[in-house]
């Protein structure tokens, strides 16, 4: 049985109300009274004023915001957020938040929520795995097509070019599965071809087309066609195919840029011509953070002119030399061990001298052939029938590394099942969000180039610098605290016009 008991504090004259409960004590074998103070009596109204609940302990909150602030600045400068909001009025903040994560980390979507909780994003609420799945399911072909149209109107490119990449649709090679199951299937059956259209002026992606490399089947009902671009340049890569005759480039009816192998007969002669003065200081440039020496020559074929851009990358020369030595030594060992590989026969013939003495196989390096090969290490050449600017010619090929790396990891063991990327709708939506992240990254790199940041740091190093800056909100303090800024961090923030003075 319970009742309320009132007791007065003689010092303060305050009357306290206690809840008096009668409970059975098994040890004493009798009822005892237990009291708990439930409040005090208001002297004016006579009502019981309940005790205030104990305040929960507050802890400092640590977040980073400068990475997202930087992407906000980049997005606003090209009106990307504004365009995305027109095509996706309900979901654009969610799309942009995920794109920020992908552009900053290149990580799996499985870990997006944790990153979002420690960073200030356009969409302030936490996005669970289920919320991300709902978002992927809500992105429609019509909305993507609308974005492509609005984005092209926003960028208004005078000249464009198309660059093609390919990647696995599933994240796992079908050739491995077909070999395990003894199924005869084309190695291209699981390869997605992605034709990405760029603005030549600032190398910003505009839109894309998707198709299966084996069947040609197109994915996504997007309003994208080459005919819709009035001045479209084509980029070809001789490194992945047969040698190209420069005269054909000069006579091409459209703008064309071709990257050629250094052992191309015409190009090798040009490299020998450029080699004596190639590393002169006036030829030094930095493109996308890559140090290069560049020389450009103009040629004519029956009145038709074309330009030859010779590039020398000293870092690549060292790397290529190390790789080449490893391959040659491996080939030498294969012959000496009596285990030749049929596909390596051309290497044996070209770079090794194999003789037989007294029944023993003797293998020596073909020094002359190796020295001839090493002459071209680090060199590449690009031929164009329309641009004298080597940066215009080279940037799309350098940019291609970034584009491929951003799309290669889309399908992975973490996301394929948890986000159901085997579903075509989810898969196409995932590609679109990655495309938005690509726009952010490439425009960020454009700013780095304009502000000369790429001369002293890479994109990844810059992101790490911004990530390490934290804001600390301490309970009881009106203004948040901020970790100390280094000179490098101040330089980065200034380059993107970000206010870093918290006062």
C-alpha cells in the first residue's frame, strides 16, 4: 500500500512530498516503509512540483566540414547543385551527399553512413542502408535524361569530345566463372562500355551512354546521341590497337586526336629529333599533378597540316625501366629453366640471344635491342589535326586514369548484395551518382590546377589535409572550437574561397 507523506525542512521551510510505499521484507518477515522524494509543495498553490529529471551528460561533438564546404564551393561555381535540384527536386541533397563521399574517398557505399555522421553534408540527416536503397530505386531514366539536358544547357559547350571506358558489370569476371563451370562464353559479356561526353574547354563531363561490349545492348533510356553535338572530337589510342598512319589523321573530316606508341616509325623519328632538347627547362609543365616535358611540331601532308606533341614523363621512364627489366629477367629464367611460354616468344626473339654449347642452353641479353627499347621509355606522342595546344591534346588521356579508377570499384563484395546492385535500376542509379562524383572531382582538379595546388600536392593529399581539420562543439560554449590550421591547409582553403576564421 502506498501513500504520500509530507516533511518540512526546518532550515528552508520547504515542504517535501515523499511517496511512502509498504513492501514486504523477507528477512525481517514484516512490512517496512520505503520513501522516495517526488517533489516539493508550492507554497502558493499547494500543488506538488515534481522533481526535475536528471540532466543527461553532454559530450563534445567532433565533425569535419571543410571537405564538404569545398565541394559546396565547387558545385556552386558551376551550378551543379542548382541543376540537380531541378531534375531531382526531392532527392538532390541525398544524391549530392553520396557524391561528396564518393568523390572524397572512392569508397564503398556500405561505409557511407559512418562517413556522413562525421561530416557536415547537404543532407543533414543520417542515411541508412535502406534509405540508400530507396534512393537508388527512385532515380528514374527520365530524371537522368532531364539532368543531362539541363546540364548541357548550363555548361553550353562550344566543343566536345567523347572518351570511352569499360568495366565489369558485376565486379566479378565472367571468364573466371565460365572456366569454373566449363561454359564457353565471351570475355566481353560482362563488360559495360561507357561513352562519356566532355566539354573541351574545361573538361567537364556532360552526359554518357551505356552499352554491353559483347552484344551492343544499350542501358538506360537517355536522350544522348553523337549527332546532338555540333563540334565533337574523337580520341583514339594506338596503344591498344594497330599502328596509325599520320597522313590519315591530317585528311580526317572530323577533329581527331590519336595517342601513338613511341615505336611508331614516324613517331620514333620525331622523338629522336626532340630528344636533345627535350628536358630543357622551358619545356617543363605540370598537367594534373604529373610533371612532363613537352615539345610540339607542325607537319604538312599535301597542304593538310597536323600537330605532333611529344611528351616525356621522367617518373614513368624510371617505372617502365624497372618493369621492363623484371620482364626480361623473367623471360631469361623461363628459357634457362626449360619452361618457355608460347606467348612470350616475341620477347625471347627480340631481347634474348639463345645459343647451345656442348648440349647446354646459354641465354644472354640482347644489349643492342634493349638499349634501343630503353630510348623510348617515358615517351609518348599525340597527333592531332586541329589543336596546337598540347594540354588540350593530353589532358583527356591523363584524365582517363581518374575516370577509370572512379568507376572500377563501383561493384564490389560490400555493395553488390547489400544494395542489390544486381538489379538493373539500382545499378544504373549507382552509375549516375558516380557520374556526379566524377563532375565534382574533375572540377576540383581544375581549381587545383588554376591555383597551382597540383604542383605541390595530389588530389588525395589535399582531401586528407581537409579531412584532418575538425570542429569541436563543447557543451556550454556558444562557439565551436577548431583544430589548428597549418600553412598548407590555409592555402587550400584560400584557393577555394572558404572562410576558415571561426570568430
